[in-house]
């Protein structure tokens, strides 16, 4: 079984290597090779999962040591994998959803000349994410972390002939580098404090308790900074909306199974550190709450279907981050919502891709309408994912999101009421913007028009290679939450790794569910009143200042430009001025002074004997005068 762990990572990485170096001879079959290797990785994961189920909970951790990466005394870095209940959960999510997205991409990218390279990048993305979640130490995790960043850069900018795509890729890469610096600093602090970066040494509460509180808080905050970059949380969220410039399968993979989930994994994996530093935990909850509302407000105002879903992802990851900041009572539910979100968010993005595929790549929802008649499979699968994300009773999102809302109230005191209120407000906003999306896309009258090239859209259902993954994801959107909640199955599954806290909230589970359902219905009613009962204009009205700000991502780019870019430009100009005038001035001035002095001294050596005689006479006169003066004194 240990060899299968290495096979999990090796299969997609092998696919990436073959597809990216095999040349044009693989153009006809490369997409199937990439999909097959992704599926093979899922098969390995399934075998390991069922083998794990046959063991007692305390014996389910499996390690596999490949080789010593840096075998130096005092600095031991190993390439080794650790498969436990937490990493197994992510492995199953990444390989299952990732394989479905590979299959969907076969149809979606059918007419792209560079399809082989696209599947190579998808395999690289999947392999890097598996390396990240299977690493048994933070240094190897960092390798996977950077691999995910590289693959996202390549995929977001895949259509680099579009300046917007190339710019979005660079923006994502640069913003994530800020978070990557945080992870690097955290690893430095771990090594100087514990003498190791292995999970077994660092994630031990007895060992960690011996470190200073300030050091633990610093490590926790740097890990959070890294998580904010990968998971697009405040203040490193600005790349997420622009990343929609990549092909839609990339958006599904980033938002559902790989990149944005990495930050949540990092925080939950490092639970033993965060449990010992309440200050860092508090910051995690604040970041999660802020991101939850930020993403929801942005999603409410976007007419671009993919960018609205991007804001939704930021908001849902905010739920997970908030739960992770609540400590043992929230870790399990953060991961549970992450898994259910993986199903319905992947389904939503693939459904959006199906709509775009049928509408000549149009992304403006105001130019859709009445598509349920033309795309019944997409309508049903997208609709089930919609019901799941808004928390409709009985579907996946209902079970996982309600647990997070209850855990927020269970925090107790004023903080508990504030966090609980934020989660309920987020639930209302989620219902509003998702209902708005459903109404604009599938209901009402048709509003599509010829595109810039004069082509009239002819809506039609996607081919089976695209609809089959959508159907499978719809099944997960419907049943995953109930399956996980039955007998607290998912909580008991993760408890040996994350622990499980039991705290009483001022509201019972039943009252929380009723409140969540009530605010969900309010959000649905608000969207229906605005978009279901009146004609939808092709051009969005100006709206109030809040709407205009939300359309511009709550001025996040303006803020970054004013606080970071412009001061950076001024600092650069100032440094250039100092370098030119002061540093170069001193160097050039010194050189000029010596040059002038040497020029003047050179005049003395003129080659005339009379000048030398006068110089000798003058020198002798000076010596005689100096001697007489010294005797007189």
C-alpha cells in the first residue's frame, strides 16, 4: 500500500512530463492520456481509502519514505508522504473531481490547437496539489505549494494571446508570491524553534507548548498569510476574479478541488499550532468573516457568470476559514463544507462552461434567458448545485453550512453573536446572488443577440463527455452532505487528526437550521422580486454607490494601487534618484576630483629643464625655511 501513495503523485506528474515533452505526435491522443492518468490516480486513491477503512481509527496513518532529500547533520529534509484521514479526504476530492474535470475538458477544449499542452498543465496542477496534501513535512509541502502556483499561472494565462489573460496570470502569480513569503518565514521559524519541519516534530502540542507564545503567534500568522494567498482571502483576494480569464475547466479545478482549498488545508493541518495561540485563531476568524461578506457582496453585483461564481468561491472559502478559526469545534465542519463545496461549485462552473459553450462564449448573464428549454441537462444539474449552495434543506450545503453557523454561535459571548450574524447574512446573500444567476440564465425571455462577429447563438445541450461529469457532480451535490452527517460519520472520520470539540450554543441546532432556512428564503424572494417579476435590461442600470463599488470588486484594485503600487512607484523613483545623485554622485565626484588633480599634476611634468630647476630650487628653499623655522622655535 505504501507504494500506491507514491503512485498517487507520480501518475499525474508522469502525464505532465510526457504531454509537455512528447511533441505534436501526441496531439491526437494526449488528452485521453492525461485523463487516463488522472483516473488512475483516483483508482489508487480508492484502493487506499478502502484499505484504510479496514483498520482501526488509531492505525489509519500510513507513511512512505522515498529518500533523503538533504541528508545533512542538523538539517534533515526527507521526501516522505503521510496518508491519514485528513490527507485522504483531500486526495479523494482532488482525484475524483479532478478526473471529472479532465473528462469534461475533452469536450470543452476539443477545438483548441494546444489541447495537449492544456492537459499537461492540468496533470501538473493535480500532481502538485497531491504532493502538497500528502507531504509529511512543511518543506516538501512548500514544494507542492509552489507547484500549484506555477500550474495556476500556466493555466490562467493559457490563452496568452489575450492580453487580459496574460495580465491575470501575472497578477495571480505575484499576489500568491506575497503569501508564499509568509509560508517560507513560517518554515524558517519552525526550524529555528523546533529544529525540524516534519509534522511529527512541529505538530505536537507538548513540543509546541515549550515554544514562546510570541513565536507560535508569529508562525500562525505567517501560515495564515500563506493561506490567504492561495485561498483568495482578504487581503490577498484581488487575483481571483481576474483568474476567470482562463478556460472554464481551469476555473472549476481552481475553485473546487485544488488551489483555493490549499489554504484551508494548511490551517487545519496546523491545528496544533493554532490551538496554542488564541490571537492567531482570532485573526483567522476575522479574515474568514471579512472574506465571507466581501465575496458575497461582489457576487451580487457581477453580470459575468464566471466572476459571480468567483465571488461566491471567495465567500464559501470564508465560511471554511471562519470555521477553522473556531478551533476544534470548527475544524471538522470546515473540511466537511470544503468537500461538499467541491461537488456543487465544480458543478456550477462546469454548468457555466456548458452555457458559454452553447452561447458563443458569451459570459454576460443579461444576454442569456430561457435556456432551460434548450439545455435541460445543464439546467437540472446546475439547478441542483444551486439548491445545494444556497442551503436548501436536505441537500449538501444545508448540512455543512448549518454546522458552521451553529459552531459560530457556539463561540459564545458577543463574538459568537457577531460571527453567527455574519454567517446568517452570508447565507442570505448567497441565496440572493445564486437565485439571480438562475433567473438571468435559465428563466424569463430569451435575450441573446448576435456577437461582434455577427454570429447568432444557437443554444444546445453539451455533448455527453461534458454532461456526464456534470451529472456525477450533481449527485454529490444532492447526497454528500446527508451521507457525511448521518451518525456524525464525517466528524468521527476526521476526529483522530483534527479533534472534535463539543460546545453548546445559545441557539439549538433546530433553531439554527430554521434561521438559516428563513434567511435563505428571504434572499430567494429578494432576487425573485428584482429579476423574476420584471423584464431584465440588456445593460445594467447605474445603481447606487454600493452597487457600483461591488461591480469594481469593492475598489480592491484601487486600494492596492493607492496603498501599494503608487507608494512603490514613488519609493522606486526616490531610490533611483538617491542612487543617481548620491551614490553615483559620490563615485563620479571622487573620480572627477582625482582626474582633475592628476591633470593639474601632469602639467608640472612639461619636459623643460628650466621648470624642473625652478621646482628643485623652490623645494630646497622650502626645506631651508622649514629648518630655520624649527631652530627658531
